[in-house]
């Protein structure tokens, strides 16, 4: 690598690694490993391996992860733009595998941008449950939201909040919480030379203070008996074992679930050997630390969010618990004069707001009745003229900065519904009245991704019985959804967003 490693860092690594230090130092002469993770919201691992032109080698700690060959450019294939895989550093795939997410879980990804781990969590949820992805930095939430949209996540919410505010809004609410904590980034020195240049001897201590505050907030938001995974991409003990030791001393109801010292994972240091480390001289990946923490299941006073009223999850989001409020119930609240957050929206008792919301929902449902089957379930949330379908009622997000309150459906203009790109990317071909599959092999998929108009004869369209030929078409790449087009008289008008296009 071109950047010179700081002398203080070198000396400390010699002290940590002893006679292994030279093996560690030699890794800086090697090329970092690349990887992709299959998006099982859209495609199975077996199907992707059969389709992909990339040479793929399994990653031991992630059943959906694969190393890519040196020089491979997975971002320059139409399958990337169809959201069939996420390009991710191999070691970064490990923390979510330790979280143990299953469909139906309520999951919080507290430091989520740019979204690699959130998309991995979403794939494990398979559309059943709730994912709240948060990042404190507003600029970074843009990439986070876009990645969740590209990968077809329907049950996700993106927040731009301080962790303590989320904990106050959702005390004892989440089954699983991931903290991929901000850190000094020492484990990424080989891959990112800017991190080397920014590092100073005081950097680890600065981040350790921040990490402990985030852990405390996560403890408040975790349900009794829940699981919390803490990870960093650094080597410093004060940010890793040190942060966990401080947390455990202050939270006696938590304990470490041992994961270290097995398979690809090396044990943590000292009394926290049950935590795990990935060392670049021992695995094909960058440096990582992980700790799995579990609450002992004792009651947490005042921790349960009321799930019988406005924060009840929708049927699609939380099938495990009771009868939940449907999107239609949310509409009835609006009709009864309850505006955003279940409160009156103005001097007219919310009637004007309710009327506007009902008109927007009516426009969407008219469009969905012709275009979608079945109509997706969830809680409608209207921000201006933009409509979302959320796994939570809007009242549950009151006071929080929501970048994306749910699955973005589209926009209502002059009484007409215009479907959004994220609606298309999360649909399956059989859910749309009209669909079209473009080939990745002959260049037509790339033409679509560039925004070009295509000549498409009507016999190539897949149209459900009773549906007209003319109208919105779900455009797919080799059978996997990528965006919208509008077909009429043999021509497909391209609706692929300018900001997403192939360059």
C-alpha cells in the first residue's frame, strides 16, 4: 500500500500480536479481497450462481456470500442494477450472520449507512417483520435509502436520528439490534488509505467514548431476552473488548454469547475471549471485531411499547402477534378526522387533511386495482404528495426524522397516481398486470438501464387476462424486476430514473 502506517499503530500491533506480527504486516502487500452477497429477496443462491458470469468462491461465514476474482467488476453488470447482489467486503458480512435474524423479528440497525448490513438483515426477514435502519449523518442516509430501494426492501424504515431518541421512542421494542459502530477503522487500512491518513494515537479513545453511548441507547431499545451484536472494523482493544467490558459492568442483565475461537473467527482478548476477531493474516478479508450480547430475559420496567393501538405492526410486518391494524384501518382513522399521527390536522378537526389523504389513497388504489395483484399490505403514509406503505403506523414515528417512513409507492399529481421506482424494484413479475423481461446477454437490458426508448412488439409482453396492453409495464432483467416502462403501440417509453442510470 502507498500510505505509510503510523509508527504508534505499528508498535501497538506488535504488542498485540507478538510473533504473529510479521504475518499480519505482510498482508499489506496483498490485494484486498472483493465479494458479493446474494440478495435472496429477489433470487436464490443457486439461481444466481447459475446465471452469474462471475467466478464465485463461497465465503465460509456467510452462506449467501462469495469472493469475486481479482479484477472482476460486478458493479458493471445488469444484475447489479437489478439488485440481485450487493457488493460487500467479505469480513463485513459476518456480524449479521451472528445476529440470528428470522422472519417476523423487529430489528434495528443503529449505524446503518451505506446499507450493506441492512440489506443483509432485510433478506433474512424475507418481508415478514420490521427493519429500522438509522444513521446519524444525514448525507449518508441518502445512500442507505437508495440501497434499500434497489434491493427491493418492503418492510424497512430509514431514520436520521440520535440513538437515544430512538431508544426513547421504542423502549424495549426490538428483538435484535445491530451496532456496526463508528470506529477508528484500523481494520480497513489495507483497503482505504484515507483512514490511515486520518488516524492519530488519540483516535481510538475518541471513538470508544462514542461507542459506549450508542451501546447504552441500544440496551434501552432491546426487548427482554433480545440479542445485540456489536461490531467494529478496527483492532484497538479499547474500542472492542474495552467497550464491551464497560457495557457489561453497567448492564448486569447482559452477557456475552461465546462465538470466538471457532472456524474463521479468532477469540477476543482476555476475559472476553468469547467475542470474535477476524484477522487479515488468518482469513481472506479485512479486520473485524464482533460481540454477541444477550439480555437475560428479566422484565425491563416500562420497556414494552403498547402494541394494541397506534404502534401495532401491520399483518405483513408482524404476523406472530395477534390481529394487527391493517392499512384500511389507518384510512378509517383519516376518514374519522384524525390526521397525521392520529391527531387533528387543523382547525377543521382534521377533515381537510383527512380528505386530502383519502383522495391520494383513492388515486393509488384505483391505479393498484388495475396494475397490482394482490395489493400490498401495510400502513399508508402520505408526506406531501408522496405515498409510502409502512410497516408501522405514522403515529409510531412522530417526532423522529424519517428519511423513508416505509416502502415508497409513488406520487399523486392532479389526482393521478404515478408509481415510483422503488415500488417496481420490490415487485415480482407475477404481481404486475404487465411485465417484460429484457435479456442481459444482447444489450437490450443495458439500453434500458441507460434510459433509452425500446421497440417492443406486443407478443413479448406478459399480460394478465383482462388487462389492457397499454400502460405501465414492470421491466425485468432476465426475469428480475428493475423498473417501470410505459408501453403503447410497440414502443416502450423508459421510466428508469435519471439518477440511477447506467454510466
